């Protein structure tokens, strides 16, 4: 039987602190899997340097030197986790039968990878790595992430609960993914849309081995907005519902004002009037911002700019 070529794709942004551990662990795993004949001898790890400003690239280049199982892809600048991952997948699909994406910080349990490969051998095109619990994440990260998943489901986005970007994909699944042209990438929302047979493997989320999170709150927020606006038009409908409710409220206020006028104590309405002006004004602004978010997406999509530029490919 022809052996499967696996490419482990690892996006890295300023990861000099954790990379030595990551490479040691992934490299050992690759050897073990090749020895067990779970994967073919052509398999490799592909590090994608997402425009790091530290020693990340020189480390990657060092690991790749004289090792056919380690490759590096250097992007010309920082394009963000999702785009960097996409760059890796698009590059790897040229010669890999299966790709596996994993973060550089080893928070995802690499021991789940052989199990994911087995699911692939059993005929799955996509295997999701799903976190059992998130006790190792900070309380803030945990609650915001959980709120985000719930909100996404409410907004009608199909995604796998507690799955991030630890995922195995067959070549044809990656080929299908590459046909999605959108620039505001939210991979974990797109992949379920591909429709191929999928399964999940469960693991415990570990602590970041070294270095700090490359996802500050601002990046988390814009990622969340990307996720919702790329997949759902529900917020647009919500605006309409919200507007209707406010119309009813103002109608009630109108009746109240008329009644008060008839009773001869009209000035009292001043407070409620001021209140509603501000209230409605605030709501209008919120609604505008939602519309602006969508227009912003349309704007970036319509430009069809490249997602990333490759500076170097070390094979
Ligand atoms: N990452 C990237 N580009 C960025 C930000 C992050 O390639 O602009 C990578 C990072 O190196 C890591 C992965 O994305 O491999 C996930 O980032 P991190 O672990 O910091 O996120 P968290 O686990 O805190 O959500
Ligand atoms: Mg992490």
C-alpha cells in the first residue's frame, strides 16, 4: 500500500521562546509515526513564519538545514494566524496527502495526532481536535472564548464547539478549502461547510509551553467580528427587530405624553424625552456600526488582494 505523506503545518509569530521545544516534540513524533508506518517517509513539518520580528526564522532555517523532514515558509510580513495557516496549507497541498494544522505553542496535545491519522485511514477527510476542558486557559480567556462560541451558534454560524485550528484535512478537503476566495478568513467556520466526512478526536488543552499569547484582546475581538460577519446575516435581521421594538416603545411614550398633556402637567415629560433621545441615538449608532462592519467586509473582499506573499520557501 502506498504510504500517506503527512504535512504538519505550524504558523509561528514571534515564537523563539517555544520553538525549540515545539520542534523537538514534533520531530520526535514524526519519527515515531514513520517508524510505526502510520505515515510515509516523505512526511514533513512545515513552519510558516508569519513575519516574526525575533529569531523565529533563523531557528526554523536551522532546523530545516540538512533535515528533509523540516521545511520553512517565510511570509513577507505579518498577515495573521488564519492567513499564515492558509499559506501553509496551500503550499503543503502540492505534495502532501494529508495536512495537520497545530499552533506553535504546543497547547494542543500532539499525542492526539496518531489517533487523528487513524481516523483518516478509516475514511475521514476532516478530523477536528476538540478540547475536553479548558482549565489551563486563564479565566478571562476561557469565559470570553465560551461566550464567543455560544454567540456564534446563536448567530447561525455552524462550527465545532471547542475546536480551534488543531485539525487534520485530506488533500481534497484542502483543495476544496482553497476554492473559498474570502479574505476575511475564519477557517473553523468554513471547514464544516466543505461537507466531507468528518470526525472529532478529544484531548485536554495544555498550557502554553513558553512565550506569551500572540492574541491580545484587540486581535480576539476583530477575529470574533470576522467570524460572525463572514458567515451570518443574522445581525442585519436583528437590527430590524430591534428597530421595531424601539418604535413600539416610542409609541407608548407618545401615548403617555398625550395623556399627561391632557391632565395639564406636560412639563414632566422632559425627563422621558431626553432619555429616549439618547437611548434611540445610541441604538442608531450601534446599528450603524453593525452595517459598517458588513460594508467593511465587502470592501476588503471586493479588492481581491492576495492573502499573503511568500518571501522564501525552504524545502
Ligand atoms: N500566530 C500567527 N500570526 C499572528 C498571531 C499568532 O501566526 O499574527 C500564531 C502563533 O504563533 C501560534 C498560533 O498562531 O502558533 C496561535 O496563537 P496563540 O497561541 O498566541 O493564541 P492563543 O492560544 O493565545 O489563542
Ligand atoms: Mg496558544
